[in-house]
C-alpha cells in the first residue's frame, strides 16, 4: 500500500494521544490525590475527607447493592454549570478529593431524585427518618423513590414485647394489632451512610462561599 507507513504512524499518533489525554494524564493527575490538611477559621486543624465510621461504611455497601445510584447522583455542579448550589444540594461544587474513600464511586449520571452528595447536611441535627426507607410515600406522596420493606422485620409484639425501635406507622400503613415493624441492622447502616454524606468542607480547589455571599442569594 502506498503511504502505508505514514498512515500507520498517523493512526498510532491519534490513538496514543487520546490514550494519553483520557487515561494516562488523568491517572497521573488524580491517582495520588492526597487527603487535605487544613485549618478552619477557629484555628483548628482538620483533614478532609475522613474515612466513614464502620456503620456508615457498611451502609454504603447497602446503598451500592440496592442501586440507588440509578436515580441519585452524588456530584454537585459548579455555579456556572447548573443550579445545584442554588437548589441547596451543596455549598460548593464536588471535587475529585470528595471521592478518595469511595470505591466504587457513586457519582451517578441520572437524576430522577435529588443529588445526595451533601444530604447529611440537609438533615442537620435530625436523625434520618427510617420511615422514609420503609415506604417513602409515607413521607412524600406519589414519590417514585422505592420502598425498602425488606430492610425491616415485621414481627409480633407477643414474642419479646413491644420494641422501642418500632416505626410509628399510622392509618393504613399501621401494622395489624399485636404486630410491629422494626428496622434491621441494614436499615440502620443505610441511614448512617445517608447521614454521613457531607461535603461542606473547604478544600483549596473549591472554597466555601463566605456567609454574606450565601445570604445575598
Ligand atoms: C426510581 C428512582 C429512584 C430510586 C431507584 C431511588 N430514589 Fe430516592 N428519590 C427519588 C425521588 C424522585 C426523590 C424525590 C422525592 C422524594 O423525596 O421522595 C427521592 C428522594 C430521596 C431522598 C430524599 C432526598 C432529599 O433531598 O430530601 C433520599 C434520602 C433518597 N431518595 C434515598 C434513596 C435511597 C437510599 C435509594 C436506594 C435504596 C433510593 N433513594 C433510590 C427517586 C429514586
């Protein structure tokens, strides 16, 4: 073939350049991303991110196994890339460092439900409402967020007496007289994971807005 060597070199260069740009360079840039050691306004040292507690780490596995990522992202877009911050889904954009401890990463690409990257902060000091996992429709009518009744034990109060952990279910959702719905360990773990989702920590590549900027929104 005429110019075969030239063609070969051209194809090789095109593939090598795209491999370098899409695989090797990002790997070099991000694979050794260090944990950030900072100092807050009160002069206290902090590190970010921190590994999750055992319960939340196990809850993460429950989250992954149930495929919540099919409808929920965990990536807050920057102000000029969308209205995530204005919607209260995060106080700053998500950065690669947020995912250092996450394997597999649950960034997601489908948003049928709200972004959960900073969901723990939205909960504030409130405990995660376990009824939401049992049946989200009891909390938000007509939601398509799936119920997870298999994370709860449906049991008779006659066996070991009423449990203090039983869900308070009213109306048609209430169990039959003499029965109760009690969360299993997996439900507590998933709740601990959702509560642990928190990205409102300042890192050099994504500063938190100063309070006056947030108030003026
Ligand atoms: C079919 C899509 C879908 C799937 C799958 C799904 N969700 Fe949802 N989720 C939604 C929608 C839509 C909402 C918003 C309405 C609402 O609050 O229920 C939501 C809301 C939520 C919220 C409240 C968020 C907020 O900002 O108040 C939490 C927490 C949540 N989902 C957790 C989960 C978990 C955990 C799983 C996996 C077990 C899951 N979701 C799977 C669609 C989904």
